[in-house]
RNA sequence: UCCUCGAUAGCUCAGCUGGUUAGAGCGAGCGGCUGUUAACCGCUAGGUCGUUGGUUCGAGCCCAACUCGGGGAGCCA
């Protein structure tokens, strides 16, 4: 018996006999023939079982297969351009390894709650398979980029003793009788490590106890936090841009099949390989408020145009729903036609509810853009108003120091501003990276710690970093799941991580 | 914590302004047809309408509270 072959490499075995091990992701059958769509984790392949090639017994076995049965089969690889991957396998023998009765996830649509309850099985679906493969490519690519640039990977602790930025967003645990909190950032430790190793990055889990129920929040997520000695904010932005582009490039190079599986239009990913626009907070505010155009496009005018377009689209979809519902009432309708019209109605209603949501949002965005108060941090709608004018991530730097973290350096030429930088992803995804140049002046830091009413004793070690050989340094934090969500253009972060932990969701 | 929408069969949904025995498709089971790609044809099984209380001659539908879930605000990656 030959060693088994992975589906992803079948195209190199055309004309040969191979052994495949996997699960039944779909099956169709006819008289004297059965089509088994096998998946093995590396890909999907149609396996054809006929009486002539496999014998009556194997055909009977194939006919009995249900969704997600595990099987081992042997067969001949044939080129077939109609199939995914360009091949199909003519089966010679087939053995069932494990049965699978009443597999809960069907080929039809399911609701979010049901799928989340079945997450351990949902991961087997083609769409989830593709997302997890892209996530893996992104993780690998991040490591590769930093390693090639001479960064050292070092992890920050997960238990932290002091509630550095307020306890409300921290998970409290018991650490040998004392309260300890799960880390919500390794950044301060990253600074210490950068003073030791020059350029470092952390890659670890982060915990936020926010009772957020939105499409971009998780209670547990993975964050990459690089920290670089002797980098100013502009070198920091070069680093962010270089890393994000390396990741996008790797995904485009290695995940074409996965991107196709999830229906991702890659135009924006491709344009993201070009230089990212960089702008100060001041300029970003002018753009949001419609006082400055981007390539001739005005933020507010274009929102109003979009509103009108969406309203027309809504009227159209409503007409289509009415039409299909009318057709459903026709007497003597065949079962198949009824099924078709019904699934169309469901599909259109989904589009309709999405449209209605956008129609509720756009006026709020316009309102929020018009009334934006200079000096405030950006809200979700402000980010959307800004980023929809670009076809790639945008970097906004030099923020009013009051709205940013205590450790950010002031712009020496205008101390109203702190040298923070936010990277906002396009297509409505908002902040994926937050970072900046760090404050090096001890007195300035002490003042800030008092201003934020933080416990000074907890920061003594951090202040030491400025007392002994302080240097300009910068860093940033990348939210892995937000990156995956944008690259895959997912509607919600919960699909970007194998087992999401979020408000109201702890199992499976 | 606040705003908003929702909870009807294993799944996805319908159920008009409260009115007799609550419907469909998918899935499941059985049978027929078919080199097929979630949409061929027929039959069968399957529901104390989220929980509790209230209004009413009568509640899936109205009211209140609660539980769970979707979306959003705040906060952020």
C-alpha cells in the first residue's frame, strides 16, 4: 500500500493511484454511481464511486455514507477542469472509518447562535476551513517579517499584579491569595525588553473584560506588540506599513483558493500593497468634517450620495421580494420551484435587513461627521467616514494628548499633540493597529501618571527604563483577529478565531 | 451600563388589525428518477409557539417583568 496523499498535492499525481484519508463533506448519488466530496484538511476533492471501478460492495458502502463520515479510499487521479483543484478521483476501494449519523450542520443556512453552539463542528465547514488557513498564513507571515528584520520574539507576562489602567476592563483572578489580573497589554514589558534586545515583538493572548457586544470585540484575543529602540514615530509607521504589506502579500500569494472559497474580492488587498496615506489628526478631522476633500471626494457629499443609492437599492429589493412572494402563491407550484422561490425570499430578506441597517447608519455617520468636536477621539462612525474614502489602510498620527495613553511622547514642536498613531483599515473595519513613540522624559511621565490617577509605586520599574540609558523608542499593537477579519472581509470577529470568547460566550 | 431588534418543528422562516384542529421548505425515514455540483418527484414522522404573571368570552399575536440572543453606543486591538 502506498503512503496516503494529501488532497492539495493531487494535481502532481494525475494518472496515478493514490490513497486518501478524510471526511465526507458532501455526497450525491445516482443509479450505479456515487459522488463523494472528500475533505482532508488540505483541500476538497470529488471522488467518484462506480460499480465498474470499485465493485458493488464499495458502491453500497459509499451510498450509505452520510455527512462527516470518515473514510479511507484508494483511486486513480483524473484531470477534470470542471472540478475544484482540477482533478477528481475514480475510486477503486473505500472503507468507512467512523460513522456520522444526523450531523447537525446541514448544507442549508443556519443562524449565528446555532453555529456558535456547534463551533467545534462548524470549523469543518469550507468557509471556516478557509478562514483558519488564512489566519495561519497571517500568523506565519508576521513571524517571518519580524524575524527577517532582526526582531527577537519575547513574551510578556499574562498575570499582572497591578490594575494599571483601571480594573473595570480587567479579569480578576486569585494569585496565591492576592488579586491578579489577566493582561490587557504587554506594552510596558515590551519597552523593557526592547532596552535589552533592541527590537522585540510579543505574540500572545490579551484579555478585556468589556461587556461589548459588537462585531469587532472579543474578551480574549491575540495581539502582536513590537517595540523598537531608537525608532521615532515615522520609523514606527514605516515598520507598521512594511509588516501589514508583507502579510497581505503573503496571503495573496498563498491563499488564492481560500480567498475564493470565502468570496473575498481582492482588489482592496492588492491596492493595500501601495503606500498608506499618512495624516495628522488635524487633517483627518478636516476630512471627516468635509472641510477637505480626498481626490476630489467630499466625505459628507459622498455619504449623501450613498444614502440615495442605498434607498433605491432597498426599493428594488422590496419589489423583488414581493414578486417572489406572489409567485409562491401560484397554484400548482412544483416543489422544486417553491423551494427555489422560498430560498430567494430568504436571501433577499437578508439583503434587505443589511440595507436597512446601512440606511439607519448612514444618517448617523453624516450627523457624527458634521458635529465632530475637535479634540475628541474618533468613534466607530468617524473611522468609517474617513476610511471609506480610501482603498487601503490609513495612518493617523499626532493626536490630542488628552485622549491618548499616558506613555505617549509629546510632539516636541507642538506639545498639544501626543505621538500616537492609529492604523484604520478600509471597508469599514476601523482600527487594527494602535501605537506610537514613547515618552522618555521621567518628569513628564510622572506628571501623566498623576494626571491619570494611577498608582505610582506600580510604575517605578517602568520609570527605571528612563533613568538608565533612556533612548527614543516606539512600538505598536496589532490585533490579530481584527487583521484576519479585514483580510477575509468577515462580518464579525467571532469567525476569525477557532473558539471565540466574548460577552455571553464561553462554550464550546 | 444604555439604546434597539428578536425568541414559533432538528435547521431556516411564515403566521394579516387576538377567533375553531399552528403552516412551508430544508433535514430525517421510506420509495422512484438522475455524471451529479445547497433548488427532481411522491409518502411518513416531528411543535406544552423562550419563562413567569396579567388583560380578555378567547392570546403564537396585546401588556409587564425576567432569561437568552442579534446589532449598536461607550471603550478599544
